[in-house]
């Protein structure tokens, strides 16, 4: 029985040999880990990516092959768990992106078909930024449209000029008028 146990692959993190479908092997050191023990997206990884996976002790930048630099300058792909120096990817990343990050192998841009890193699997960083700019512009346009609608409501029904102050509001039609456009209306009549 001891020989049988020694031949089973067991996770270096938890020591268990269970859940063998979720085991990954480091290509460099040969150690075995459960994908859930080392938090890698094994279900999303291709079979090639699984075979080329590196554990945390063996991680190197997939572009330059160096692992000696500070760990804080490395980013990890959410799709394949590959590591990259922020200055090695193109375009260069100056600070760790907020949210998710995917390498160029995991991103297929549905907008421009470019193979470039991104924050989603279906948009490269260029198209993602363009999408955010368009959304911001649309929000600005909505605000402007609301202001125009509100401004239309403040047009004097008598002189068709904008009512900024000293205006009356009709209780029947909710329209606005300058007090100066109706000099014959006294305050006592309004109350």
C-alpha cells in the first residue's frame, strides 16, 4: 500500500491527492498543485497553457525570461496565469491596472481583431479605452440634453427669452414668464 501512495501525485500546498482533474504541474520544478490551492483559472486555460504553467517559485517574465526584478513589477494574466514585467508588455504599463488583466495571448479584440493585452478577454486596451471615452462622452451628452430640456422649461412664454430670475410660474400650464413681461399682475393677485 505504501508503494501505491508514493506513486500518487499530491498537491504541495494542501498535501491531498484528491481532485486529480484539478492538478497542475510546474514545468520548471515539477511540483504538483491543485488549481484551486494556487488560484489559477484552470478551466479557462488551454491544454498548452496547462503544460507550460509555472508555480509561484518558478515564475519568470514570459517576455524577457527574467525573474530577478521586484515581484511588485510583475503582473499576472487572469486567463492563463503567466507573469509579465509591466515594462516588458506593449504598450508599457506604468501602474498596476485596476480590475482584471489579460495578456495578449488571452485577448482577442472583437472590435479591431488586435492581439494586445486588455482588461477584458474581448477588447484590447485601445478599444477598451475608446469604449470608456465613448461612455463618458455619452454621459456628458445626456447631462447636456437634460440641461437643455430644463432650460426649455425656463423660457418665458411671453418674450421667449431665458428666465434666470424674477419669473412667475403658471399654476395652470406650469409655464414660466418674466415678472417684467406681466407688469399688470400685482403680488396680491399672485397670492
